[in-house]
C-alpha cells in the first residue's frame, strides 16, 4: 500500500497538468497580493481573476447556481452509496452465491477504485451530462445490488454460475463508475476555487453520514437483511 501511495504521489507531481495548475495558482496568488495584501483571499467562489491565463480557465469552467447545486447533490448521493449504503449490504448481496463470489467481489471492487481514479486523472470528462449519466448508471447497478441483498438468502439465479458472475461484475462496475465520477467532480470543484473544495469535503462527509445513519438501524436494529449461508441451502431449486 505504501509503495502504491508513493507511486501515485510521484505521478501527481510529475504530470504536466499539475505543473500548469501550480503556475496558475502562483499567478493568482501574485495578483491577489498586489491587489488586496498577503494571506487573505478576497474573492468569492466564482470571482474574477487577475491573471489573463486564470481568467481564461475560469471562463471555461463557469457554472450557474443550479449547476453547482446539481454537482453537490450528485456528490452527496454517490458518497452515500459508495461509503455507507452499499458496503453495509455487501455480505448480504454476495454470500448467498458462496464465499468465493464474496471474495472476488470485494477484491476486484477494491482494485476498480484506484483504476478508475487513474483513468479519471488522464482521461477526465467534465461534462455535467456525462457526470449525470454515469451517476444514473452507477445508481441503477447499485439498485440491483441492493435488490439482491433484500432478497437474500434466496436471490435470483442462486444455483447458477451466472448469478455469481453478475454480482461480481456489478460490484466492479458500481465502484469503478462512481469512483470516476467522484474524481471528475473533485476536478471541477478544484477549478472553482478554495471555497468550492471546502464545500466538497463537507458534502462528502454529509452524504456519508446520512447513508450510515440510514443503514445502521436497518441492518443492526431491525434486521431487515438476512445473510445467506452457502453451507445450508434451504432455497428452492
């Protein structure tokens, strides 16, 4: 894990886009110091920039109020799904198909996360339409996983290899697609300024908290989900 983190850190510092972004920030800070004094940021989230280069970048990344609300709502939704809601039912969705399916789903989904983040760094698509479509696709896949968890311990295709394969693929696609969306939204908000990143962190935590508070009583108090036992199969053939 430490080696992977070191490689990721080195890659981020050697990417051409990182150097360009640092130059933009230097020009922005220089202009602010000349106009307003050192150490204080005197512009709003979508304020005007002093540097012509920064102004050009900002002009291409200007979003309306409704678009910002859409971005933050999507961010809260996908973090609730990926950080709390679906992880709480992973065992219920996978264990009916056997321990091997659960192991493959958990392992490959963990691998899909950094892979999707790496793809987003080199092939980002900041179109809000694409963000919305990918979020919808990921939510549909998550709905399938949740449906299987609700039907545990006797989900569809229980005695077929197709059922287990579909579950593994669903988990990989769910984590990969929504991880890509989270990175793209982070890039969008990074270009919007410091205050946007602060709100980004707050919305991520808020979405995760709401998802956890929703799932905790369903799983641990009301026992809404029943775990499947591959050693004791009482489901009809």
